C-alpha cells in the first residue's frame, strides 16, 4: 500500500502540482469553491424539504439544487483527490483523513437514499441527517489542514 501511495506522489502530474507556484493554490481554491457550492446547495435543499423555506415550489427548487450539488461534489472529489495525491502517504496515515472520508461516505449514502425515497416524512428525516453530516465533513476538512 505504501509503495502504491509513494508512486502516486511520483506521477508527473502530481510532481508538477507540487512544484508549480500557482497550480496547488488554484486546485485548493477550486476545492473551496466546490465545497461552498455543495454545502450551500445541500443545506438550502434540506431546509426546503424540512419546511423552513416555504416561499418556493419544492420540486423545481430541489431538482435545481440537486444538480448543483452533484456537479459541486464531482469537483470537490476531483480537486480533493489531486491534493491527496501530493502527500498521499501522510494523509493515508491520518485518522482524521479517514474520518472525513467516512463522513463523506455516510453523507453520500444519505443523499442517494434521499433522492430515491418518496415518503415526505422519511425525506424530512434524511434532510435532518444531511444538515448535520455535511457541516461535519466541512469541519473535518478544515482541521485536516491544521494538523498536517
Ligand atoms: C473524496 C473527496 C475529497 C478528498 C479526497 C478531499 C481531500 C482534501 C485534501 C487532501 C485537503 C487538503 C488538506 C490540507 O490543507 O492539507 C482538503 C481540504 C479541505 N477539504 Fe476536502 N476532500 C474531499 C471532499 C471534501 C468535501 C466534500 C468537503 C466539504 C463538504 C471538503 C472540505 C474540505 C475543507 C474545508 C478543506 C480545507 C480547505 C482549506 O482551508 O484550505 N472536502 N480536502
């Protein structure tokens, strides 16, 4: 496993990312942009489903925000994976990194279940879970930068 992570760090693209003055900060900024869009879209969607926001029709509002959340999540995964690859061995040894991945996994499963379920009461419960999980992912991500 260590050898695999080591060779990931040695890929030409990842070495360029590490040595370029501009590349890493740009990838990091795109990660933050994606996270902002993702968390905003998800929270607005959850608040609409729970009933805190009532002024807009639920279906088109949720459909639009779900699309934004999916694109933002894809960008967060791509940029996150690039940053991970720069210091793959170190991140892989950090429990906090795996806590963050576990929380993302839980939030992702919750999101899929939310999209598949039809009963309004069940959707409200999952929206409540989502409101708790995504900010926890955000917090874990922010702390990761501090403890490395
Ligand atoms: C598979 C998906 C993801 C991976 C592999 C990943 C990986 C990373 C890595 C390696 C860093 C750099 C940490 C450092 O500064 O040393 C980071 C930063 C961060 N991540 Fe992610 N991430 C992912 C998704 C997410 C998501 C979905 C969120 C939030 C909803 C998130 C929130 C953050 C935050 C807040 C930071 C700190 C940014 C900063 O202050 O510079 N990440 N992530």
